[in-house]
C-alpha cells in the first residue's frame, strides 16, 4: 500500500470565527479549492435530507428505496402538471436536482465552491443551533 492509497483521517476541518471580518480575512488567504456545506443545524452530519427524514420517521431501511422511488414519481407527476418544460424521464440526476431545488428530500448533498453561498444557506433558516 502506497502513501497515496492509505485512508485519510480528518479530511474535514472545523473552523470557528468570532466575526464576519475574521472569516473574510481567512478566506482571502486561501489559494486552493475548498468545498463548503451550508447547513442550518450544526448537528447535521453528512447525510442527505432524504436519509434524515427516513431516519426521523423510523422508516424500515428495507423500504427506503421504494419510498424514494415513490417520492420521485410523485414529484415528476406533479411537476409535469404545472410546467411545460421538464427533463427526460430517464434523466434521474436532473429530476433529483429539481426536487432538491424545490426542497423535496433527496439523496443529494448541496456543496458550493463559494463560502459565501454556504454561509447564506447556513443562516437562511431559523433552525436552532445545537451541538450533538
């Protein structure tokens, strides 16, 4: 096993800033590409909204696939009844993207190359900030 093949520990780093100016100064010093997640609840792990919803409802994991398919078909049917233009039925990623855009639970995770976009989504809702 080469050094490159070894699993990386601590791929994610958590940083806290006392002010927006402190954050902005830090971001001005970064010269490499980072990906940002803007979530409203500190306790959210890297789970999709779909997974959180299914877990919160104590849904049987053996039925998750069928519930997801049902949700996608329901969304497609309703979307097509409202909008004249829509993706091809076989274009699953486009449908999931549309669902995500309209707030439906999907398996997708939102990422951004902009820390400011992530910051907007982190503060866009009124969810309480909790640490788990």
